[in-house]
């Protein structure tokens, strides 16, 4: 059976990954109920671990004490669980796919005309279809890896569905669903997954990780 993560760590971890979020977004990214996320947030706020950010972009975020608590709980979970081998395999598979995904995003935004790269105005249907086909192939490779990891580390389970939702939107004609920031795009979820693997392994980003 996959090991589950406590709700406190789940919410702290989601905020560490996303930077800031409301309970609905936390629920969507973690799979816990929005009402449960809201109750956990209230308790964490009372303990001084999270605070609410207001303004044009609003949401709950970790306080310095919250970041310290998250790091401690995550390290304790990792030490107790003994799942480094599974995380390492997933990380290596992700890094193998990461360069290909970055090229997909670049080729969706740019295309070559007369030997020069120009902004892709999406008038070349064959070019866009080729990019979409490469994304489908990549998606078919990454989902089995995530499902294998989720069989051991349950908190990774939502990633497959979130990537699937983004790719369905993209296939349905929503171009922003590939790479637009802060739009639940494939790129948004991909970057969150990357950071999650690094945090879960207790690693800093290196040259091999790219951007």
C-alpha cells in the first residue's frame, strides 16, 4: 500500500511548491477535500505557520516558521519512509524527459522560417501538429513513471490526473494549456512536479535540472 502523508504536511508542502494558494487550489493539487484543506489552514494559521497574502494575487503562504516546520516534517517523513530508491528512479526518468519537454515548449512558441526562428503565429498547421504529437508521446512516457511512484508515495498520485487535464485542454484547442504560467498549464504542473521531486529527495537544483 502507498504511504500517505499527514494533512498538515500535505498542505504545508503544497504551499511550499506553489508559493501561495487558496484552499480550493490546495485541494485540486493534492486531492484532499477543499473543506479539509481550509480546516488545516486555520490550524496552521493559529500556530503561526501560514499567513494570508492579499492584493492582486492573493492566497495563503508559508511564514518563516512554516518553512522551517515543512522542511523538518518532510525530512522526518523521508527518513521514516525509506522510499529513496523509488524517488531516485522517478527523478532520473523525469530528468531524461525534461529536455524534451523544454524543446516542446520552445517549438510551440517559436518556429523556423527561412532559417531564422520567429514567434510562432500558429499558421503552420503541420508544425503545430508535430509539436502536439511529441507532447502526446512524452505524456505517454511520464504517466506510467508517475503511477509507479504513486504506488509507493501517495502524495504524487494527483500529478497524472493534473497533467491529463492540461493535455485534454490543449488537445481541445486551448493553446494556453501547454505553457502559460499560473493557468494550470502542463508546464505549471511539470515545474511543480520537478520541484516536488527535488524537495522530496532533499536536493538543491543543479545544472542537470535546467529550468
